[in-house]
C-alpha cells in the first residue's frame, strides 16, 4: 500500500515538473499537403508536389536546420474528402503548416478546421472571394491570387483590344463564378450571354459553344482548368469557331494542357501572375532545375505557387529560430513576403492575398519546336483584389 502511495506521489511530482518545463522545440517541421493526386486532374496536383519537392531540395531538405516531413493527401477533387484529409492532418498528424488546395470548393470546406486549430494554411492555388473578404484569417495566406484577379486582368486586355461584346462560359462552382465575375468587373463591353456548366463531370461543351456562336458575340471568354480546358479548346477548334470568334481565357491554357491542346492553343491569349520566362534569377533556376529533375515535363504556375509556399514557410520558421510555438512572430514575418518569389517581388494586402503584376501570355514554339508559353506584356501592375476591404482581420 505504501509502495502504491509512493508511486502515485512520484508520478505527481514528475507531472508537475513536466508542466513547469518550457515546451520542447519540435525536432522537425511537419507540413501537410492537400491536393488532387488521382483522376483526370491529378496532373495538376503532381506538378504542385513536384515543385514543392524541388523547393525542399533547394533548401537542403531542411528548414532552420530541422528536417522537413511532408504528408501528402489526395482530396480526390471532392470537398468532403478534402475536409476529412485536412482534419486528419490537424488532429492526428498535428502538422505545423498545411499547403496546397487546387479547388476553391475544397478549400472552403477545409478552411474552418485549419483556422479553428490555429494551423497556418497556405493556399498555393485556390483563391475564393470569401477567403479574401469575410473569411480572411490571421492563419491563412495565399501564394497565388484571388480568383477574380486573373480574369479581371484579361478583361482589361480585352478593352485594350477594342472588344465590344463577349459570351462567358465557366464551371458552376465557387471559382467559376468568381472568374466570370472578374471579367465582368473590368470589361467595358456588353456581356451578351453567360453559361455555367456542371463541374467537374461535364466535358462536352457543344451546347455552350452553339449558344456562343448564335449569340453573335464578338468574343468568348472561358475558364476551364485541367482536362476540361483541354476538351473545351479542342471542341472550340473542331467546331470551326476558332476561325470565327476570338477566345480569351484564364487558366485554360498552361504547360500541362499544351501537349494535348497542341496547335489549337496557338493564338489563344491568357493572363497570369507567373510565366515560365520571367527573367529573375530564382525563376530561371527553378525552370532549369525542374526540367532536369523531371525529364519531359515543364513547370506551371500551379507549381511555381507551390514552390513559393515552401519559401514562405522557410522564411517564417527561420525568423523564429525554429520555435514553432511563436505563431504571432511567424505571422508577422509571413506578412512581409520576405523571400525571393519566382514571380519577382510582391507584397501582401491586409487579407494575406498578394498584391502583384499580371502578365499577358501567348503560346509559341520554342527553340526545340515545342509549344511553350511566353510573356508578351504586363497587363496590370501591383494589382490588389477587390475584396480586401471586406476583411476585418487586425
């Protein structure tokens, strides 16, 4: 009996001493990465993972001397699955950061889990308007853009081209609605029609193309990423509409889709905040090393944004000398965007969305005769999203 009391007393003393000790610094940096790694859009998730891994290579696979552990989770392009995987990363894996998210509906479903747990979440692609406005959070950052910004830049370019009317087509989910709203926010001509299609299952756009042609619109604007973008552009050309009505896009033509779209993509302008030929030294090294590490592949803006996410994490951890409990200090450092972004210098708005340039990109054949994207002009400089004034974050 005395022995039992002695053991209980000893355990109490040990527990008290443990509580009195400062928290031990984590011996690694744990990062959860949520993206799509299966199905037709897995090519996007794989590019993001490839680029994130390349960033870790460039960092020596360590951040502030600590080894990096990355846990990749497949959201299957489904909001409920993305939410479950985010909960796993936060509650079971206890990650320090969560990165990724291609799709706005997946991110929106996952957001509360990260914010409530005060886990830093860095969107490397999805940029729903809610995230920039009323759902902004001290723990959420973007290394991409707010959805409306890229199509808004294209709307400005269409004005420069003197386009008088447009027919809008996009998928019926959060990003699709933001994209078409972005065009409408800057385009000064007439919107003669607007079609939203079933997402992500619909890959036959013949009805929408017929409506666009019959509308007598002077142009078409479309937003379709991934496999849907390949199908839309090829059907647009096969229907003979390419020779009749100019097409303007956001996120429909990229280095992943080009091998499948082929010459159908030539002459189709797009807008983006990163293009592979941006002349800064970091970007040149990224593109060169990516092509060496992954022969036969070319990096995309998806990957460039994921690469920047790794650099943003690195800047935060280094600033606090590896003490991941200092979240306020990490937040303050991340707000400085104090790293060498592949897009060149940018700054964060009050809502943690980048204030940055957007470029006009065109499809050309490079020295090897391969289709590639080329920066043609700067459409807008230091662009800030239009929802930042709805963010009440202090």
